[in-house]
C-alpha cells in the first residue's frame, strides 16, 4: 500500500488495517518514497528454556552471574 503524509494523518485506520493484513506501507512525500512501515512479527515469544538466564545458579556455571547479566544488558551496537 502506498500512503502519503496526508494519509498518515487522515486515513490512519486504513493504514492500520493494511498492517493487520501483513502488508507493507510505503510512505510517499511529494511523490518520492520516504520510508516503509512493515508489520511487526508476533513471533517475539521465545521458549523460556532457551533463555540464557534460565536455570542459572552460582555453582553450575563457568562464568559469574555478573558477567552474564552484563552480556544480557549490552547495547544494541
């Protein structure tokens, strides 16, 4: 779906419906493509058993709890 900047303001309901249909929405400004809105994936749920913090105790790990927490709290880049 193509949408102009004005459509973002006045036709947001249609844009949200398109995202519900898993369509990408291309944002146009003065006839030029400015950006793309993609639908979010709902597969963000991970298995709790696969999480690196699951089952962590002080006596069964090679590295310390502080080191593991620091790795989990790292920035994005």
